């Protein structure tokens, strides 16, 4: 039986100002309620301009960070919490900033020998000729956004300019990568343990976009899935290796595509995955007998040894 009094007074940081604000509020409310139901002295803090003063005045013993996207998942709020001396869930400043940057994550992973789709960092002044030897379809995405905001699948060169403009509209750098044709898999990581992978299929959508993630549109989640026991173990080890390579800690989620030859390609790493009722870590945890509350308490417990 866990002694929840050891957690002390807990701030649940949610909301924020990123494009993922509403998703964070949904995740945060779930986390808050799970902590309260477990008897934890937990308090909602909707992060904004006054948050530093609120954190100081609140005399919190630790923080559960459930902010998605910029300012919450990129090292900024982590720097605030470090400065205030408040232990917090999730990765530290450097790892958060790095994992939030899809381009630099790929550079490091590629340099360490992990497979990633062929990619190009799109810079102002480039022409489409820079992609002459790339193979369609392509993924065009903002470098620092989550939840598929600004992402397009491009099937022909005539669609490229509009896709680049869409990704750029998020006031961000743009990453273009070859689309791996095959299965999509994601692996949640909790307290140093890789949970079972989830295979994601979108029969009614072109890819796993914002609509496929957060509305009822036929998205299929398989856990367990079509991987053999050896393949599942391999993907779990691969996820942990990438997680540790980037210096991440506590919890996260690693996303892959698997090609027709069975090779896994790193797509990205999330350091604060969603915790809404439809989110992926919850689906995976359930298959190993973990409740939503178990998941939340295990994540928070990581701060006791931080």
C-alpha cells in the first residue's frame, strides 16, 4: 500500500498557452482527480503569467507536469521548477528541450545508429529542388509541435508548397521526411519500464492526425498486436535505449513506423504524453493490470528519488 502522505502538497500543472492547451486541461483534470481519489493533497495550477508567484506562494512539495507542447514540454517550466527547488515529474530541462525538437532528436538518434526516415530541415530560401531525390509520400511538420498540429501527408510535389506553408504557420521550423509505408507503433515508458506497444491504424483517415487522435472516427488501437514476443521485447529495448540516449527520465512515449521489411524507424519521442481518457499510455497500462490511478501514482513516485 503506497503512503500518499509522502508526496506532500502537489501542484498539477496543466493548461498553459500552447496549441495543445485544451488537451492538457483534459489530461490535467484526469490526473488531478486520480490523485485526489488516492488521498493525495493535489491542487490544480493552470499555468500562465502568474505561475511563478503561484508556485512560490503555494509552498508545494512537488509538481506533476501535465503540460503538452511549448512552454510545458520544452524545458521552460522545468527550468522554473528547478530554480524554485520543486521536484517534478518527467524529463529535465535539456532532455525536454531536445525531445521537443524533432529535427535534433533525429540527428542524435541517427548518429547513434538508430533508424529514422530520411529527412530534411527546411530552411528559408530553399527551393523544392532540394527534395528532388526524395521519395513520395512525404510528411511535412512543424519541428516543435505535438498532437499532429500542422502535419500534412504529401503525395505529390504539387502539394508541397501548401504543406510547408501550413507547417510554417505555427511560427516554427519545418521538417520534411519520407513517409514510411507500414505499421505505426508506440511504446509508453513508465519508471524505467517499457509497457506493451500499441499498434495504431486509421482506416477512415489518411494518417493518425488530430481528428484520428481525439474524435470518434474509427481509429483502431491494438494492444497486444501483431508483434511476436521477440519483436515486442526488441521494440521495448529499442524504446528504452532511445529514451536514455536523449537523457529522458520518469515517463514518456516513443513513436515508430515499421516498414514492409520489418524494420522500425524512430518518428519522435514525447516527454509528456496525453493522459486523456483516450490516450495511449492508459490503453497500454490496462493490458498489464494497471489502472489510471496506478499509472499516475507511479509517475509521481518517481519524484521521491529525484
